[in-house]
C-alpha cells in the first residue's frame, strides 16, 4: 500500500473512531436524561459537503447541551470513560468556559468538546433553545443524533470563522464559511440573522460573514452592521493579520478579548489574576513543564509571565489598531480635519440638548441646533462615533441621527417599538432602514423627519 493510500485509510479510520465517540457520548447523555445537539463535524459534512463528505475532516466531537445541564452532562461523560484534563480548576475559571474538553484514552480514543454556548454568543440559554428547537435528526452509524438545521449551520459557520485561531484564512472554519455562503440561500441566511438577534450574536455574525467575499454581499443584503463594537473590532484586526494570530494564539488573544468583554473593575481584576496566575490544573494542561513535579510547576509560573510579557507589545499593537478602527471613516483618528471637529462638536451639543428635552418629555416638539455642512466622509461618520463614545441611549442616538441625516438630504422616520412580554419586555428606538437589530419589536410610534424652517 502506498503512502497516500495509507494516509487515506488512517483518515477514514480516525473519522469512524470519532463517529463512535459521538454515538457513545450522545447515548451516555440520553441515559442521564440530558438532551444534546451535535454542532459541527458530521453536521457540517451533512449540510455543506454532501457531494464530497470525505473533504470535511474533524478532530473532535462538539456537543451542545443546555447550560443548566452542563454539570450533569460532564458527570455522564465521566461515567462512560471520559476525563476532563482541567478537572480541579478554580470555580471562577470553569464558570467562564463556553466549552470543556473531555478525553477518552484506550483502544478507542476520542475527544468531546462539551458546549453550553458558542463563541460570540451573549445568551447561552437562548442559543440552546434556538438550536434545540430547530434541530433535525441525522443517522450516524447504528444510531441517530440531533444536528442543527440549515440556518443553524449557517450561523455556526459564521461565528466559528469569526473566532481567531492558528489556521488563519486558509483554515477549516474559513472553508466552511465559504461553502455556506455558496450553498445556502438568502432565506436561510435571513433566518440565521434572526436567530443571531435572539442570542446576542448579530455583530459577530456580521464580522464572520464579512471575512468572505460572498459573505460580504450576504451581510449587505441582510443589512448587518459594518461598524463593530471594540471587542469585535479586535477580532477583526486579529483575523486580518496572520502573524499576530500565530504569535498570540491562546493566552494573548483570548484573554485580551475576555478582558474587553468583562464588566466592571472587579471582574477584570479577577480575570487578570487568573490569566497571570492560573490554577495548577489549568497550567498543567497548557504547559508540559508544569507536569514535571513540584519544581516544574514552580518554574512554569515565572516562565508563563515572561511569555505573556514578550507577547504584550503585539497585543498592544492590535488593541491600538482596534481603537482607531471606530467608524468606517475612522473619525476619531482624524480630528485634525476641521470638518470632523465641527461635526463632533455639533454632535456633542445635539446629544446634550436631546437628552435634556427628552427628560422633559418633549419628543414631539424637540428641536436641535442646526448641523454644520460636512465635506468629507470622515466627518459624516463622526456623528455615530461621538454617539457611541457618549454611550447615548437608543432614543437619543436616533433623534440626533434623524436630525443629521434629514438636514443632509436623507430624511428617515424615527420608530419606537416594544418586544412582547413573553420574550422579555424591552423598548427600542431606531431609524427606518437601520440594520436588523429590530427583529421581534412591534412598532408603537413613528415620528417623520420635519424639515427645519429655513434649512437647506
């Protein structure tokens, strides 16, 4: 048998072993009354590689369970021969993990990544509800497993591609995304965008899609945002720069994003401590030196600090690049432009006037100062950049943007809507034609733009 044939046989044997692992894990979870959905691997092959299933390889089994059943799912896996290499880590460290790795050694080795959420998803419980509600059954060996439907696979492929990793633009997530953009129609992607709204992953869906040429067109047709919040802008910088991804893989990139997302000084301080001084269990899983007895563990801590310090300049370069990538025109990096300064000053004043009048209940009779002319693209984008820096409410932002756009030849209606109590009561204000972050809101009020007397 030649080398190519031998390699092909080994690849098929490895995939069969993983399929056995998937069936064993799903069976163990069912026996413990834990429902699960197989997220990637065979599910991706089923939806995106039906004409060439052998082309989609995988190295582990990704199973999603309800967050409330995450602990009992781990217990069930332990009962059928799997072990968690990070068992014994601090509760705080474990609580941040979106997934846990469970390894089975022996004659039929395999690995299961047990998920209670997914990268880029803010609401893990909603993600489980959505994935389970639309799951479909797929035969696998002698059993059947639940996998996401086409829209679920579309969402997962974009979210997975948006997570920086060592594979870079030629890696498996990028190939999956390209296949999904090519093979799934717009109706499927529209359903994926609606689900992204439900689980708090709209900006990460947009980021993932905009990594692929075909995905850019899909994102534009769906009206997905092109201006990203700071943490997602850092993801975009990492994804565009191959070297930092390799250099900062793992500790640097992942923790930088986590620090950006952490709320409050106490949460950030706790996370920083766990990054710099992880529990021995976590350090042993990450550094072979820490497994060499007490002396190895004692040496691993200072060496970890040195590695992190060596990566700090590259981390800071990416962070600074993300800070400068605010609005599409990078308005905050162009304050030397007189137009940008005038528009930024007007936005500050208009936002304060709007806040004062709205607190007095004067939405109908609200009046803002006349806006300046803007001759550059950066000046036009300064309005949104300033409003984001001010952390303006959705209503304040909509009022100011309506005035700006209307006085520059783009009159748009201001809309206020509410979400049904069953979905969690929430009010929201937006301008007609904004990206689809308004899914599920019922319109209550509409305020057309009113031309200012004597305006241009």
